[in-house]
C-alpha cells in the first residue's frame, strides 16, 4: 500500500529552528513599509528589498551563524490582493 503525503507528514519529526540577527528593509512607500503589516502601500504598488544577517541560529544541527538572506518583491497596492 502506497503512503500518502499526509501519512509522511504525520510521521516526520519537527525540526527546531531558531535565528537571531539583523533585519534590513527598503521599499518604495513614502515613509515606512506599511505593506508588511498588511496595510495598503502609499504608492500604486510596493517594491521592497528585505535582507537578514544571521548572527546566531540553527536549524536542527545545522549552524546558520553568519549567513545572509535576501528577498526582493513587487506587489500591488494591497499585499493581500
């Protein structure tokens, strides 16, 4: 009998994930990026760059210290649209 996705998900153990670090954000909104709080953008759309620098953290037994991550997004005036 074949396993289903729900069977496999239920049998997998949860992996502990924790990070600390610095957060950077720059967007096209007039003041602060209200979009990340699900409010409308101050312009017709929102272009945002978000970056993280992990100063301390791990995912399971994998050390994440010193890693960086970035996300660049273009979305309409209302993020939930």
